[in-house]
C-alpha cells in the first residue's frame, strides 16, 4: 500500500513506463515523482520510506548475496549474479 504524498498529501499511484521496463510512484495531485526502478517492490519501498535511492541500494547490496544492483539512465536494475 502506498503512503500519501509527502508534499501535498495527495494520493500516490504506481506507474509503469511505456518505453523502458521500469516502475515508479507519482502523486496524482502535485505530480511529485520517485526514482525509476526495474522492480515495483523497490519503487513502493522508496516512496513509503522516502530514503535516497543510493542509501536503499547500499542496504539492499549488503542484504542480497545473489543479485547485483546497477543504475543506468536513471533506472535502477537488479540482476542475478553469475555464480560458478
């Protein structure tokens, strides 16, 4: 469940980009927008916790031993590590 917008108190909505595979949360009232993520869970987590994307990624990197995280063209991707 998405929390209300921290700027205007408006309703937030999860959106999916039409051109690239990414998800983000935006406010339908004032147009505030969160960073784009490949994973909708992360887009929602960022919106609800309002932490910097970089800080969230660092936390995820420490917790996750099976995936790499990278940022390209303002989209944050999660990729499975090649384990040999």
